[in-house]
C-alpha cells in the first residue's frame, strides 16, 4: 500500500519553476521541471485522444490555446526531413503571473526553467529525450517578439534567457540553432498546470531509498513508497538541494526519474479504459498545456496522441545534453564536444543516442536513479 507523504508548496525561489508563455491565462512559475517533461506531454495528448464524446470534444476545443511558432519563425529554419520521426520542444517556464503567484512574486518576466527535446523515432515505438540545462551558455540568436519588436542575440547567454527575451518562438529558435534540428511541435506547462495534471491523474507513485529534504521547495520525503500529489511532485522536480551537489544537473536527473514514473502511472491506472477519469484528465490537460498552433485543436491532439499511445517508460531514453562546468563561471555549464554534436546528430539521423556521447559529461551521473524509482 502506498504511503501518502505530506508537504506544502514550493516557495517560488529562483531555483526551480515553470511559467509564463505567450499564451492564455496569466503565466506562472518556473516549474522547470517540471522537468517534466515529455511525460505529461504525452499524457496530455493521450487523454484528449481517448474521448469520442461530442460534449467533451466541444468543451476541450474551447479550452485549448496555442501559439503560432511557424509564423513567428518564418522560413529561416533547419530543413524538415519528413522521415516519419517527430521532434517536440517541451518547456516549463518560471513565470509567477496569475495562479502561479502562489509560488513567488510576479516580477513581470519569465524564463524557461525546464527544457526537453523529445524525439519520437520513426514507427513511434521509441523516444529519446534530451534535457537542456537552464544554465547552459549558448549563442542566443536574434528573435522577433510576439509584439513585432526585435530581441537582439547575445553571446554566452544562459539558455533559459531565450524565453525571457522573445517568448516561445525565441526558445524554439535557440534550440534549432543549437541542434540543427527543426522542431515539429512546441508544448509548455506552468507550475499550476503541472500540479493539476498530477492531481487529476490521482498522484504519481515513487519509491525513495533515502530521505529527500529541501526547505526551499518544501520537499520532505522519508525513505519508502509514496503517492505524490501535485504539490509534492512539484517540490520533487524543483529541488536542487535534495540530491547530488545542489546543481541544476542533479535536479534534471530527478525530473527524468519523475517522468518515467509519470509515464508508467498513466498506463497503469488505465486512463483510456475509464471514461470519467479520461474526461477529467482531458479537461485538465487542455487547460494546463500550451501547444503550438499545429496541436491546438482536439483533432490535432488526437493524431499526436495516437502516435504516442503505446510508449511506456521502458521505451523512452532520457539523457542530459553533454556539458561541463564553465571554466570562467563555475555556476554555468557549456556543451561538451564532440559529445553534444553526437547527441544532435543521432536525433537528426533518427538513431539512438550513443553512450559514448555522454562519457565526458558532468551530467547523467546516475545519482537520482539510485535514490528515486517509479512505483513500489
């Protein structure tokens, strides 16, 4: 029997969150993580896909609000290889606007606190997920903001400033510039959306092998099996101090462990076979996720979900972009070569990411895997 641990909200400090976008209601928190990644992304689409009821269709249709990435970026983008694979940028922002104000003071700007490139391989039987550390120093390209003004490019800019400078389109352009891969879709979630998704699912079950505590995110878990609610899950994916050296790299590992647990939970609870749960989750997903305009209708989400419905945690490989600590500023990281190039090349060629690409990286040390696992 799973044990329910108690815990409150994160305090909204700058160390972890998700937030605002170019979308709908006032944005929120940096639930970075919400690292979370590709899991809830897949889940959100799955939920919408399962319902054939007219009422649900029209209700959900009115709840989806997308952003037009294609129009914003124009034609100066990597070539669309059209090989049957799919690349999706999943972002969590650190906005504290609107409902997300519960996680900290709204300072009028948001950054991407969590970023994952989800590559769904041809045939839809496997996926590779690459987390990009928020503190990665990149050459940020110039971008056009939603209001038509220009956001200048910058050298040695933190990756997460792209969202702040130019919104979702600038985040996509930065990833495409880094990787040379065209993003087929964009999905964004904020603090409140993340917690609502987890709660609508009935919680996510994880097992911890040692105590996890972080006063900043208010994470407090004893060793054992826990069914985490939305607030507890958010605290887990936001914590820096709960594991490893307190850096963003350790937090990313925790986020990836949570994604695996989330994906398994979606499948284990039989979402598609329970009409009431399906409708509840579908409505939550439609409100919680901001997609690009290619996924902003029920029909488009249905098609997307059908391509991902058979994926389980065992079919998803999660890695972090190979990085090392910057010799000039140890609070930042820079991509490691040739590892980073090998990662992007593998995705571009629709191949699994080779282990050799990760050998010299400061990330993916396996700390979280020894501490947090899915289920009991």
